[in-house]
C-alpha cells in the first residue's frame, strides 16, 4: 500500500473517530455505543492500513450495521448517524480507489509478463527454425542435378 493510501486510511479513521467522540458526554451517544463503534473504526483502519481491502470492507459493513442498530435503539442521534455515515461513504470510496489502483497495477504487470512470454516464444521459435533463406543459400539454387 502506498503512502497516500495509508495517509488516507489514517485520515478517515481520524474523521470517523472524531465524529464518534465529539461530545461524548452528549446524550446522543452512549458510552457503550461509542466504545463499540470505536472498535469497529479501529478494525476498519487496521485492515485498510494493512492493505486488506476485503477485511476492511467487512469491518466497514459491521460498523454500518452497528450505527444503524444504535440509531434504531435510540442510542445515537440522527445528526451523529449522518456524520458517521458520511465518513463511512468516504472510507468506502477510498477502498474502491485502492481496489482500482491494484487492478490497474495487476493488469500492467500481466501485460509485461505476456509481452516477455511472447518475446521468449518468438526467440525460441526463431532459434528452433534455424537459419532463414536470407542467411544462406536457398535450397535448389546451387544444387547439382544427378542424372
């Protein structure tokens, strides 16, 4: 994972954590809910910082479910939910960008491997074929006929 992706992951984790912690004493977020959501955010940030996009997406889905459950149970205000979900959307976009970046890098690597294999196959075929007519006398030109 490159520095930009790590920095982006860290920034997103800070954003989501800040949205959770901002006004922790406020009645729109209970301590237990804050702890659970912070653990979810940590799971997302660790997975994305480690480059494990599938795990990061799974952790993000868990965070999303916990946010929705907290809102349904009256443990989270609509405003806080909107703020967290906005951050979740940003994280998801970052993960999508990372997936695209990896896919492009893999495609470029595969193209280089394919070119190298084609060049090696062409060289092997040329070597196996032996000299071409331009490299030596063509058959039949200087042949003596036996009568």
